[in-house]
C-alpha cells in the first residue's frame, strides 16, 4: 500500500473534525481515494488541514467507525482506506430494527415493494445472461428444498440476481441490504416455529413460486410476475408471526 499524493484544504470552521471528515469522505466516495490507499501521516494531515492532532484523530475515528478506513498502530501503521461496503448501510438498519425504531412488519412491507420495483425493471432491462443466471439459480433452488441452510442462501442469491437484472444501482444496493436482513430474520424465526417436515413443504412451494417469477421476468409478463411476487411474500410473512 503506497502513500498517495492526495492533498486536502485547510479546515476553517469551528468544528474542524467535521470538515476534515467530510473532505476525506468525499474523496473516498468519489473514488479519488481507493480501497487500500494509505492516508498521509497525522503530522502531514495536521499541516494540510491547518489543525491540531486531536481534530485529525477525531475525524479519523469517525471515519473508522463508519467503516471507511482502518487504523493500525506500529511502524507500518496508519489509516488505510477500506472503501464503501454494504455493511455501512446494513448495520445501522439492523440496529434500528433491533431497537424497534423500524418494526419487522415495516421491513417486510418495504421488502415487498422493493421486490416489485426490481422485478418490473428486470422485465425491461434483463439480458440473456441475466435470464440464464436466474434459471440456473431456480434449478439449484429446486434441488435444495430439503436443505434449509442452502435454501436460505439460494433465496438471497435469487433476489440479488433479480435486482442485478434490473441494472439499477439503487435496486441492487437496497436488495443487498434489505433482502439479506429480512430473509435472515425470516429463516431464524421459521427454524424455531416450523418442524422439519413443514419447512420442506414450505420450501417446495417457495421454489415453485420463484420459478414462476423467473419465467415471468424472462417472458416480460408483468401480470403474472406481480401475482407470484405478491403470493410469495404473503406466503413467507403469513407463515410466521410478525408484530407491527
């Protein structure tokens, strides 16, 4: 990891740490600072920003808390850019659900509409390669109905592939965060509430509906697509108790 030639403007506001944070944040988000890049040493940052080490350290601490940099100590230590991860979006959302600020029902309701948005865009934008990926997942889906762990993984993989078929970056991001969180929660509850036989029977129905969804996307059949998306989400969330 080489030292970069990135430079920063002096911080001229009362809350210098916020300005320092924003400048470094913007360079990471824009891609000017890339994953693996090493930030200048604290002394150099003090000179560039025209601020003291406490302000620099506070800004770096904030960046590390947000998962944007990793700080190590020692001879080869320093602040290294971690890039933008989906964990940045997922972790705060998970905390909000855990604290009850967002209910599981609200999350489930939103997931339903997010799936519909992804699927509608997938109908318009999917490629032959996207279609092949969806059908490959469906085939593996059907073979995994008796394996709850694998079935859960394929459920997430299917919806991520559906989102990628939309070729919409926001759909992809929100599906990665919301679907993973929502699906993991569902399967955690289902594993406690369903017997093995009930889970296998449920998985078989889920596979059949996901197969219909994939076929409807490929056929560009919006009516059938909406029907099976609604049935699938209703089946998932009606099968467990979800409190508002």
